[in-house]
C-alpha cells in the first residue's frame, strides 16, 4: 500500500524548518500519525509516562538550546503531562507540547467519547504560556508556527497545541494556508536609566552582583563587568554556570549561608539580573539586600516585586550589560574588596565541605570524573539540595539542570532528555530512592534509549528531606519511611550495569567503571554507610510559630 500523507508530515516539515530533530512521547491512538511520521523521518524517543515526555523535552531544550517537543495523548495523557508543564512554565523552558484531542465533530458535545475532557484547553492554558486548539486541517502548519513564534519570543514559556485526531489524518501538506506568525522583537532599553546605573556602579565601593536564570546568554558582558569592578557574584540556583563557577569571583548559590550573608550586609550596592529572589534562596525573604539595588529584568512586572528596586532596567540582559560595560570607564571599588569576596568564596565552600561529611568525596569524584560539558541533572533529594545545588561546580548554565519548581521524581527523565541533547559526553542523574520510585518505569526508557547516562541513586529508604523536617520540628514521622526496591534486582531485570557503594573510598572507582560503559548504568549509594556522617539537612520551610535551630539548615 502506498503511504498517504498526514498531519505528521506537516509536523516533520515544521520541525526541520526550526532545527528540531527529536520528539519525546508516548504513542496513542490519539497521536498515531504524528508519532509515526517523526519516528520515520527524525528521532522519536519513547518514554513510559507523559510527564516524563515533557520533562525529557524540557531538559533537552535547556541542554541543547533547541525547542523540546513532547507528544502525548489527549485527556488522561494531557493531564499526566500537566505537572511537568508546570515545571517548564516555572523554568521558562522552550517546550512545545502537542497533545491529541477527540475527533473535531464531537468536541464540546460531552458524549463520553473515550479520552474526552470538556475543558482540556483551559487546563493547557493554566500550565502553558500559550495554548491553542487546531480547528481546521488547513490551519495546522500556521497554528504550529504561531506556537513556535511564541516559544522564540522573550520571556520564554512553554506552548501547548491540542490537535483533534481526525485532523491529524486529514491535514495535507499541500493544502496549508500561508503563515503569518512573527517572533516578538527584543524590547529596547532606556539609555538614561543605563547611564544612571553606570553612575551608581562607578561610585560603589563594595558592589555585589546577583545573577538568576534571566542572565542566560549574557555571560560575556556579565563576566567583563564582574572583573572590571572586582565585584562578587552571587547566583540563584538557576543562574549557576552563567559565569563558570571556578572563576575566583563567583561566590555562587550561597547567599543564605552565614559567610555570604555577612558579605551582603557589608556591600553598598547590588546589581541583580534576571532573578526572582526565591524564598529558599533568601532565608524566606528575611535576607537583607544592599542598597542601592539596581534590578535588571526583561519582564517589567518583576522589577521591585520581591525586593524594592532603587533603579529598574527593563530589557535583554545581554544587551544592557554590554551597554553598561562600554560606559563604565571608572570605579571606586575598595582595593581589598575582591580579596574579601575570594575569601568568602573559599570559606563557604570549606564550611559546607566539612559539614556534608562522607558526601564530600562523592562530590569531588563527580566533578573530577565528568566532562565540563556534562549535564548533571538533579532530582529533589538531600544530596542535591544540600550540596549538589551549591558545591558541585557548574561551568555553563546549560549543564545545570534541576526541577526549578521543586517537584520530586523529574530528574531521571530530565537526564534522558539531556543525554540525547549531548550524546558525546556523559550525563549524570542524581536522585533519591523516593524520587526514582515516582517514575521507576523510566529506567526501562533509559535502557531502551542506550544513551550515555549514569543514574546515581542515594538510598535512605524514604523521603529523607521530610523526615529531617519532621524531626527538627518535633513532629511524628508520617509518610516518609518507604518500602524500597532492591535496585540490584531492578537493574538485573533491565540488563543495566549496576554498582552498590557502601562506605568511604569506594565511590570513585564505581563511578569510573560506570562511565566507562558509555551507556546507561546505575549506581546505588547506601546513605547509612557514609563516613563521616553528614550534617543534617532540613529544608527551609516556614512553619508559623516555629523556629528551626540555627545550624541544621544554614546551608539552604
């Protein structure tokens, strides 16, 4: 039988036009023409759950700089994807989520058609920056292009398209109407405000810079300004790696630690770039920021929303930082300020290294063994929150992948997506036993993909973060002690190379052996065998009327 063209051919044409060669998804009767076309012409990566499809597409986008594409079924399938779309929305990630929809003639009829959801589009609007229904087979290409124009405009946010199953078959490449979508131009900036910021910077004696995810792409101007002033660079978690963290003026994601907090109190100016000043990075907003505060963001609504801004700069961070750098010809920075910054940089790292005990050799081994271009995808787990998000150096923002929204269980799928984006270097996934269990089936997706990815599972038989929080606040343990599978047997069932690490001096060789596989591998760390015993990590959760003792959460 000769193959008839479908909407899948249009999807492939659009993908090729925009340099997209990979889609992640779960095949269904409600997306069959799309999956078949991508699998035939490009690269379709099959995962086991729709949430994982979006997480993988999200990490692929972050690690590659391309658009990440997720294909899911309608109804329950789209609902499964919603939580991961919230993560992409929180992170401002360029994810295109194409979900099915029931046949167009039955939409809105509430007949009980299989997978029918009366208000699916409203759900997609809630978890996306853009959402649209395809109503006409001749509009498919134009509708897809409009979604991609949204993804290519700043500030970035994910887009969702729901595509009725019948229109997936009936849409023909030759019948598509003209395309009129356009990417929004980058906003301009106020030259007078830039000049005022230059004057403030030139008078500062002890300046600090705080970079968030919105500093992406501005590494050249940021690094120049940092060293021109001899300022110190603090970052949010998502701003890590914009300037490589082995730069001796990068303090990093340590703003709430005692040493950095003292430096902040001594500073006389703060330039913040593309950061939301999240609660867990500002001591639940109790951290006092220097004044004057110059805040730079592409979104005018962000300026002054969390902390007051004495001067707001609205526009593209790369363009504005370059303009500031070109105009900053003099400065008044104290001669010893840069040395003070360097001392704090070393001090906060030394304090945390000592505090984490037996984790320190694991952290050092990871950084020594992995390539600078390797992605380290971190799920929500104690090692990630306590030291992976701070002490484990990042050298480019694209390698720093983690669930910005704080959702557990997303790390493995993110690692799969990142591995496909960067096939020539190994990817490492850091996950806890509780987080891995959320999507244990994605180990099969990992094995099937064959990507060069080592999964490092820290096993403490439950939700250790919450267990510590309950204990610190005098609560009874509830819901935190989990039945945990034997990961050796799980690995055997999937023919995954496996190592179990117990005690000091054993991790480095296991990691070296796992990386040498140049494919999927699994390492389990017995947390109870760590020596020296790590200091307790308690998440920075505000509980009215209670105060956690100083010291247990000083590094969050």
